[in-house]
C-alpha cells in the first residue's frame, strides 16, 4: 500500500468509524450488528471481524489479542497502520468513546495535520445547549441558594423518606 492509498483509505475508514461510534453511543453496541459486512468479517478484515466479536459481547482483551495477532502477519507499513487504526476503532467503539475522541486517536496514526481533517468529525460534535435559556422559556423557577426552602415541602420529603424501608 502506498502512502497516497493509505491516506485515501484513512479518510474513507474514518468516516465509517466515526459514524458507527456515534450510532453505538446513541443506540447501543448491538445496533451495529446490521453494519457488519459478514463477507469481510469472514476474510478477517480487522474492522468487521472485530465488530463482529464486539457485538457478540466478547471480552475487550480477547478481541485485542486476536486482532493484534492478525496485524502482526502483515509486513506492509501502511497496511499495518490502517489495520491498527481499524483495531483501535473497534476497541474504542466497544468502550463507548465519543466520535470526537475517536477522530483524534485515528488521526494520531497518520501524519495528516488534524486541522486538515476536522470536517470529518464536525457532524458528530454535540451542539452547545443553552440550558438557562431553555429553563427560562419553559418557565421553570428554581429557588436561589440564599432562599429558605418551603417548610411544607421539606416536611413532606422528610415524611416520605421515613415511610420507605
């Protein structure tokens, strides 16, 4: 594999991995079962083979051992880097990593400056939420720290706590 082929494969793979990391965080790891290419998994493609183990609930350490052993059989530098990237994606997706952090990990296996690939992850970074604005619009009022709590509410909570048990 040439460096140019590796760079192209990196961009293609990163998009797929970030998408699946976001999906797994939102819906759970089992939701990735339909994204596994069983043909590729059967041919021991690192990413699909690893995802297959992940969805089956196989232990993180066992998956890492199997994938590392397969990678060690490859002698091509760029192919090994891509496979290592795929292994890292599998293991971190299994751990529930955010797409943003996965992006940094995958990029660390390239010599491509992070600012040249930031567009890959932008769609997966959560939008800042102005909770104060949402609370104000909903009309929710919280007591200020210096206000005394309502004694009726305090007594009710105390009585409710004593009735449990």
